[in-house]
């Protein structure tokens, strides 16, 4: 007898298929609602632009981030700046060389790290913050990257006050983002990374409690 025909005639097989389809449909619905929440909750402004923190951290990887961090440092929003995610072999002098109009004296106030992802960004920044004894930190990264960055930083530095300072890249079309393939792909990808980070942190907390 044909096994496919046997399965098709089996009521249990029909029930299992319906349950799997229902479960998959529910999962897609929950994921879609979460995506809309994530997209529409992205920051659209800097909440505390004048608040002075102990230090500033810039996460490299997006346009405008380092320039914004240096401008904040020059404006006196903090005494020190940590740039996380710099390519190995690049020192502070080479890093700042591209900024011709930077104020004098900034070089000695800038430190760099070589993280390759957001998890390492948080880890190496935590070491630098602990060494400097800072209690508050202004976090500079792109608007779409802010939620996951805050998630990782708050997990590893629960006692540090974090002030989000989003940067708004011109190539990211926030208005009607679903109509722009590049922006839609970016936001969906970041949302999936946020979900994975959240689940990883919850599992770590659960296993630590046990």
C-alpha cells in the first residue's frame, strides 16, 4: 500500500497537520505584531541631548556614529570617549585622522576597542567602564541598532545609567519603511537579531537562577 495514501486516510495525520499549520500561523502572527512594535518604537530623537554622563561610547558600524561621538565629547557631554569595534591595527591617531575639523586635544581623551559584534561591544565596554569607575554612559549607535544595544549593555552593566543617543543614517527611510526594500530588510534583520539576543539573555538568566 502507498504510504502517502495511508497517511492521507489517517485522521490522526490530518489533526497533526492542522495543529502544525495553526501553530505556524500563530507564530507568524506573533512575529509580525512584534515586528510592527519594533519598527514603530525605534527612537526618532535624542531624549536627553544635554545630560552630561561619565563617559561616551560609540559603537562602530554605521555612518555618522563616530562623528556624533566626537562632537559630543568636544561639547563637554563627557570627559572620555570609548570607540568600540575598531579594526585591529588602527590606533586613535589614525582613527581621528579623517576628521579634519576636530578640536585639538581630543586624542588623549579617546580610547578604542576591537569588538566584532554587539555582544563584544557590551563586554569590552563593561571592562573599560569598570576600569574608569564610570557610573553613567551615553550610548551612541544607529537608531535601528539601539534597542539591541541597550539590551546587551543593560544585561552586562545593570548598575550603570545608560543614556541612549541614536544617530539617524540618511539611507534608512523611516517613513513608510516597508516600501523601501533596503530599509525593510535592515529593520527585519535587526528585529530578528533582537529576538535572538532577548531569548539568549532570558535563557542565561533562567539557568543562572536554577
